[in-house]
């Protein structure tokens, strides 16, 4: 079974190799509590940075370009950390800081135009996360190979199309799959794209929970809890963006 999250997909290869060597029962092996603690820590750092950016970063003509650069830098960090299987928390903290800055400024802009949308997006994000966790815990949703292939393919396509759409917008100002302005009419395609992204993001958590569970069972070293936490953070950030964008469309 492979995770749909690009961070945890790479990590899954490590699980397969090291589980044959380490076995279980190691006092230094990672636990679910380790993953939870690190995930909460990264989320708090992201939230604190976002709150600071909300208050301290003033609107300016250069801000859209800076935000686009921050978004692309965040994607680059995800690729590097996942590809190299990094377990050092320093680059993960850097990602949390970058995303906090990006989310804080963007959320403030959305809130000024659509009051209350940020609370709704946060509620939707964590509501979906907790709902999928409960469904997984009750074994009502299982991480099957068929589900993995479907979610992996869908998310990969969403990420690629999103980057292409952003670059096209920066070069030509034209918007297609996602609308970056906060006002104006929205066609059916951005709505459909956001809904598909939310559904795929929700089901990706099922595969991530399964991978974390197997990693703990196989007794991987505690440092890999950072990589699991980082993977979950990227999933939550992705889901929040999709909710914020969709709610922005609906509130126009």
C-alpha cells in the first residue's frame, strides 16, 4: 500500500526496507503519540506564523508576487523533503513558517472580502480530518490498493494542473481551473476542480493513517515520526486551501 501524500509515498519505501531489519519492540521506535505531538507542534507553528502575518504584513503592490513565490517555495520544500526522505525537523519547520506566512496573508485578504470565511474553512478542514479519522478507526473506510491508485492519480493530477494554472496566471493573467481574484463571476470548472480536490484530499488521509499505523507496528525509529507529521501537515494545508477557495467562490 502506498500513501497518496507525496511526502508519505516516498516514506513508504523506507518502511518496506527498514521494517525487515528493525523489527518491533525497540524502545526508541516511533509511536502514534510521537506522530500526534509533532503534528500538533507543526500546526501550532503554522498557526502562530499565520496569525503574525495576518497582523503584521501590510498590503502592498509586490505582495501577490511574493505570495506566489512563497507558494512555489513551499512546493519545492515538499518535493525535496519527500524525495530525499529527510527526517531532520529543520526543513519541516521552514515549511511550516512559509505556509504560515502564505496562509496568514491570503486568509486576511479572503476575510476582508468575505467575513467569516476563514472560520468556515478551518472548521471544514478539521471536520473532514476528524471525520476520516473516525471512519478509519471504525474500519468503515479501508486503505485498499484500488483506493490508493485512484487517490494518488487524482492528487498528482490536481497538483500538476494547479502549478500549471498558477504559472499561466503569473505570465498571462488568465485564470482557468482556479480563480485567484476575490471578486467577479466564477464558471463551473473552478467549482468542480475544488470539489474534486476536497474529496481526494479527504480520502488521502485514510491512506496516510494506514501508513502511520504500519510504520508504528514495524518499529521504525522515532525520527520518522517527523516525516509522518510533516506529511499530515501538508495534507491539512492542502485541504484548507481548497475549502478557502471553494467558500470564496460560494460567497460571491
